């Protein structure tokens, strides 16, 4: 059964959800993982110019801790580490698509169409 929200509780929970995606790089990382894509750490370094190794590691670790990204380490030398979205992370795709569609409705210079 779906939870019933008040305006205040809906705003509070939406804010908590948005906080999971805060930061300059998290959404970029997520978009590179949508549609079941699997990326290695080195792939992200190539796909996201401008992100430092430290920041990439921090963002991936946070997404993993929050249950959005799954990290798989293969026991080999050199180590092979792959990242993919969890089922819950993949469920973000329609929400972000809806957000993109919403943003497209904005006309030029901030006017609405």
C-alpha cells in the first residue's frame, strides 16, 4: 500500500531523495550506468573529463553506500572492479526522464511554453 503524504511530509521526503543525488558528479555517473550498463573505474575516468580520481572514488562510494550502485570486485591482478546500478538505482531512470521532459517544457529566457 502506498504511503499517504501531507504536503509537509511529501516535501521533506522529496528533499531527502534529492539529497541522495546531490553533488556535481552523481547524476553524470548515474546516466552512464542507466539501461543496465556496467562501467569500470577507468571507464568513468574517460567518460567524465574533469573529475578527479579522489572525487570519483568518493561519489561512487557514496552511491554504493546509499544502495544506488553495486560494486563488484573480481579477485585478479590487477584488480578488476565494475559498477552497475542496483534495481533500486535503475528505478531512477523513469524519474530522471520525467525530469528531463519537464525541463524541456521551459521556453527560452525562462518563459514557459
